[in-house]
């Protein structure tokens, strides 16, 4: 079965011939290569491009090891440029080439060359898109399958059972196509341990390899919880007796982020319109990888649903922060104290802004009031939304808060506009 990725394919179609290097980034095995070498290349051919004008270079393939040398890569591409018609150069895992920026810059002024590359390391690619290409690089971030993409691969299953499967095994394309839970688990565990862990350890020559794996486990256990590198370091000291320093913990967290395994959401003071320098939340880019990190031992639907919502918002192009609303309260004796109420997600995209709470269950009046408490202290007019982990018709309550189900949110790109 071919899994269509229409959103990403359309981005590549729209970016053709724009004079920039198109850099397709994302966690390894999320479908970047298939998107470029198959979906996009096939679209080009179906729209009249000669297949010989599509130059595909897979740098992960050992047969192409010699092309990891920048001069050899340059000579190979030059040899493939047959005429003055447009050539599409596609390079997979370009970060394996030292000085790849120089190679790509060599073709930026050639009118008959359109360049597309993939990469799986943020520090080697995203930063260089801005600095080395001097405004002539454009990043296309690819995620694992969204739930709607995943659901399109399921046949004769309900949306509820598909969501539970997605919550457990995530949206890596190969996982979606595996026929049994056992094969899904085996693939995810192998991928996590033999690809991601090994990549990070080998790339950075880690001194504390076991501590890095344990750190990933602590992050996976605390998705959706406010934390800091200091707290994680203290936890490792108390639980493991580790001697790893706080600066090293911070550095290792950066390594895991750079591999696109986790993302950090900053805390934003909604009233003060400013970011906090400390405390943030981490989310895993894929639930299957998160669960594999914990060997499928912890499965908390509340936190998992929050992580799935975060990922979906990122896939839709929102900048996502953790909202904080400072308030002053008085107790029964009249004593006043400061508190901070949380908004799970503050989502911005151009002029649009949403305040979103993730609520797996609301089974009491107290819980209902708790989920809306922070909203009542926000004075602007942006939309307030509660996403519920159960079927419910979309509706606005008497305070103007929109309630929608997780299924409607994930399957309807316009659900937030209801």
C-alpha cells in the first residue's frame, strides 16, 4: 500500500524552481526519502519530466559511499547534467557529506538545476539553511503520519480502535503497514535502539551513553509535565546514583532534540506577553517511539492524548507554547497569594491564535471548572477550546468556549474554526 502524503507533496510542488535548496528534515524513517524519491519524483514524471533529468542520490546506501566525498559528489552531479533543460537533484541524508553546503551552493545560480535534499539532524541542517545558504534555503519539516494519514491506511476498523492503535504504536509509516502488534513492537524497539540511540552515541561520542538512554526514559515518562534540565539531573542523581552534571544533561537533551525525537515547548506568560527562561515541556515526535523508549510499560491516555494534540498542531504549522496565566487569589481569611494557571497550548499561526486545553475526561462539575479556570483570566478575544478524549458533538458553552472531540480535531483540519 502506498501512503499518500498530500500536504508535503504539495509543498514540494509549490516550491519548484524557486532558486532555493529545498531541505526536507525530520526524524529518521518518517518517510522523507519516500516522499522525495517516489511521491515527488513520480509526480514530476507524470507531469512530463524526463526520468533521466531526475538525479537521485541515496547517501545511506553503501554503494554510494564514495559520493560522501564532496568533490566526488560534485563531479557525479556534473556528469548527470545532460542539457539545458531543468534537472532535479535529489540527495538523501546530505549531512553525511562534509562541506555539503559548498556543494549545494555550487548549483544555486544554475538555471537548469533544482535541488532537494533530506536530512535527519537539526543542528547540521536547520541552522545551515539560515546561515550557509544566506536566505536561499527553504526547510520542509516532515513528521510521522498524522492520525488522518494513519487512519487512511486502516480498513474495516473503527475510528476508536484506530486511535488506540495510533496511541500505542504511533505513525511511523513502516509501523502502520506491519500486520500484527508483535511486529510493530519489534520494529519500533529495533528502530529506537539500533538507529536513534546508536546514531546519537556515535555522532557525539558520548561519555555517558547509559545515562543518555536513561535520560530519554525520564523524558518519555514525563511528557506533558513541566520540567527543567536541573530537575532531570536531580532525578537521575537520586534514582540512578548518576554523577552526570547538569550542563551535560542539558547538552544531551539538545542532542535528542537535534535528532528530531523530542520537541521542547516553552512557557509563555499570556498576561505579560513574554517567555519564561526556565521550565518547559517536552513532547515526543511519535507515540510509538515514546512507548518503545519505555519498552511499552507506561500507557497513560491523558498524557498521550496531550502529546498527540501537540504533534497535530505542529503538523498543521502552528507555533505551540505552554500558556501560563498569573493570578492573585484570596483564601477564606482574606489572605492573598499568587498562583499560576496553565493553558496546555497557546497556538499561533499568522494572525490566528488559539488557547487549547486537553481533557481526556470531564466527569464532574469540579473538573469542568478546572479545565476552564485559566480561560476566565485571559482578557483578549482569541478563541478558547477544550479537546475531549471522547465522542461529543462540537458545541460552544455559555462562556464561548468551544468543546470538540479528539476524533473531530484529528480528522478535520477545520475543526478549530467551528
